[in-house]
C-alpha cells in the first residue's frame, strides 16, 4: 500500500455543481461542497444550468479552500461525461486551471462509474449487481472481467425522466422525485399503468403517455403512488433477474432516484426474499456530488489514467462500457 | 425455497429456480410432468403482483398451445391455474441443445431450429429468451420450452431480437459464422418476412447495447 493520495473532484454534469475531496487509503471524505440549480419553470435548461454553475463556482471553491488546504492535492479530477455539454465545460475548465496552477495531474472521469464506485466505497460491496437510476439513466450493471457489463437498460426514457416529466405536467415542479415520493405516501390506491419488462430491459414511454392522459382525471396522490409502485417494481424485477442469472448476492442502487425510500425498501425486500444483501448508504450520496468524482479520480489515477490539458475536452455521451472498473481489493481499506 | 405444489403432484426434483418462477419435475396422475409456479414477490404491492403473475401464467399457457398449432413442438399444457399461478405441462425427455453444442450433429440441429423459429415467427409469436438451453432435442424432434418471456407479436424488431439473442449465445463457438448462416438458411426456408427481419438483425447488432465489439463486427460483415 503506497502513500495516501488526495484528490479534488469537480462535478457539473447536470443540475449540481459540486466539489469534493477524498483521501485514500484508507478511504476518507475530507470535504463535500454542493450548489444545486433549480429551474424557475420547466426542466433543466442546459445554458441556464451552466450559468448557475459559473455563478456559484467561485463561492464553492472559496468554501472548499476554507475547509481544506489545496496544497495537499495530489490529483485533480473532473466529471468528463456523460452529461450536458455546457455544464460539463464549467467543471472541466476549473479542474484544468487548478491542475496547471498546482502542477498536479488531471484525470477526467465517467459520471456513471463515479456513482457506482462511491456506492461501493460506502457499502464495501465486493461484487454487486448495480441498479443505476438517475434523471438521465436507467441501467442494470455488473463489473466483471475488467469492464462494466450492461445487463439491462431502458429501451426509451429513464425512470428519472418519467418522474420529472410527469411531475411537470402535474404542476409539481422540478425535480419531481421528492414531491412524488411525498404525495405517494398519502395514497394506497393503485391506478393500472403499463408494466413493461422485456427480459432484462424496461420501457417507460407507454407509462408516461398514459400518465399524461390521466393528469387531472385521477387524484395526483394516486398517480404518484402508482408510478412508484409500477416503475420501481419493474426496476427491482430486472435487477433480481440479473442477480439470479449471475448468481450474485449483493445489490446496490446508485444515482439520484436511489434517494427514494420506497425504491430502497423494495430493494431490501427483494434481497431478503432471496437471501441476499441490499447494501444501503447515506441518502445524500445518491445525489450528484463532487466526492464521488474525487474518489473515481483516485481509482482512475491508480489505473494509470492521466489527461493532458489539451486533450481534456468533455465527452457528453461517454458510455460506461468504455471505462475500467476498479481493481478487486480496492474496497478492502 | 420450495413452492406449494398443485394437488395430486409429487415432487421428483426441482429443475430450475429462476427470479420469477420455480420449475419442478413431478409425478401427476401417473405421468412425469413439469410444474411451473410463479412465486409471489413481496416487494410488489399485492394487487400488482397478483395481476402480473396471473397475466404471465395465462399468456405462457396460451402461447405454448398457439405455437403447437403453428407446427412448433412445445410441451403439452395439461392444466393451468391462474389463481395459484402454476402450469402443469408434459415433461420432454431428451437433452438440451446447449449440451450438444460440440457434437457433430449440432450444425444441422441449428439449421432445423432456424426453420422452426421461422414457423413460430410466421404465426406471430416470439419466444423472448431464445437460447440453446431452451431447446430440447428429443430423438428426431426439437422441442421449444420456457415461453415465460414470450409474446404475441408481428413486430420485425421483436423477431430480430429473438434471433439476436440466439446468435449472441452462439458467439463463443469456433464455427460461429457458419452456424449463424445455417440458422438463417433454415429461417429463410419457413419465415414469411425473412429479408426484413435479417435487415433489422444487422441494425440491432450495430446498436451494441449488450455486445462486445468483436461480436458486433462479425455480425455486421456480410
């Protein structure tokens, strides 16, 4: 085990601008600063979100510096993709600047891999099936043979998108998740919605179309309850199928939709019934943050990844299958 | 975990336990039968869980029979219970096609499977989980089993996905290209819409959702 490494990470893929600092080994979170953009109306406007990040970046950096001496930084990481181009460029620009100023290596990391690996670090899950669910993503994944394998995914829109678009149509604002969860807890009446599982894939577009036609006709609490029950059952079903197929006995959820307590409750129940373990962790780390970027920065740096500033353009459509997972044993410290 | 069996059934052994169903080999009315039971899922609200298990049980039994009408060999459905969600069907003696993948008969069996899938698709049925493990070689006959993910569909996309699942599962074999060609040859001999399905198959292989680059390349080259 070598000298401990300290990495500062910049997250700016979508609505959150985050700066995090992680030290390893042993895994230690040093600093976690976040600023979140809330659209006045509608969903995320990429250029407005980027403007928010520019406006808040200095403030967030000052807060970080007040908590931690940046001279201790060994590696500078940023979320290189996937995400919204205008937003990604803000974090990237700051990371390049800091890397040049401190004369420390620059690492561009994958946002999805970062979600998965912060979950693994916080739960010490060794070989889990991962359900990655966020505003833009819905995938069931597993790391094996030195790469990420996508076992199943949505054939159209993500579950986060389903919830956000419904919430907008129902006048609940953005992001929709917290409001939908709150209203769902007030109902136990199931409105029948399309349940679309195809092998290990899911599809939500039919459910969204139907929901749009039901807004105003059915009580909004009942619709919120029914979305959660139907959509989350689909996600847990494909996750269970993946666990059964691989013979894996650990399950984690990564990404912002994991903040929904009903989804995590279902995950726990599914695992309990098949004598496996759902590994949960503090809810604030399901959301986008800089800490996960810093941690993934350490992983990728240890795997030998480094970027020259001139080659560090962002990758808005970067697929996780092109990224290396951490070596086994990484989470034993 | 074991499921309660239908009355009059005695379990010989459990053949398979998947995420959604348990498949038992049983004795029933003096015969060897297979009992497939869809188990309740505690994470789903009861109302949703029961409706999903019921509709899938009924659909699977219906597809097993419809496939037979189309000339595709499947187990006989003896009994269906859409409340307890089990199906009693005939037990097919034989070996799985998967266990024969290194035998000399395998290529001709793959061609034959192609023509069977062509008949199935022409009848508007897709299997949904088409792998050699779900094909039983029983003497001269090939019998398709496990229609748990099957559907009634005439969509070119779904038919192409069926074939894609099968060719993906053959990808590790040394004579992979020849096997795919044999399968397609058989498929063409009986499928109504073969050119459109094959065109879509090439498209799917380029999407690369699950596949490795190598497999994508091999499928894409004519």
